[in-house]
C-alpha cells in the first residue's frame, strides 16, 4: 500500500499544473458488494486516456516527456494491485486532472 500511495501522490504533485495550486484528494469507500475502493484524484495536467486503459500502465509510457521520470511508476502500481487481486482504473481530462480508482476484489 505504501508503494501504491507513494507513486500516486508523488505523480499528482509532479504533474501538477503550474498555473494553479495542486489539490489532491484521497478517498476510501466500500463498493455495494463490500469490497474497498481507494480513489486518488488531482487537478493536475491530466492526460489522454486511450479506450484501452491498459496502455497507460505499460512500462516506459510517458505522456509528459518535459517532466523527468522513467515511465515505470504506474506500471509498478498496476502490477502490485493486480497481483493482489485488484484492478486499477484511470479517468483523466487534459488540463483538468486525473482520477485513479483502485478496486480491491480480494483483501
């Protein structure tokens, strides 16, 4: 959990929009079936999310090459989550921010 939160929160700050103060929201809820959901939402640069969301989580995938990084953080987050029986979803709008939602199926 520490690695997941570290990557999501550090990315939210790294990809903050320089035109406004960063806002990051972390929320934990329960799905109707009782499984936990963790959401990390920011108001950063946002990104283009292809119809196949899995493309966002490929190693060395970068949408903002002007900002330093190796392009492996989200790949690692996705691998950790799926190896624990969860799934990771992303919703984003360029210029408005990004929301990552983790559905924990097995706890």
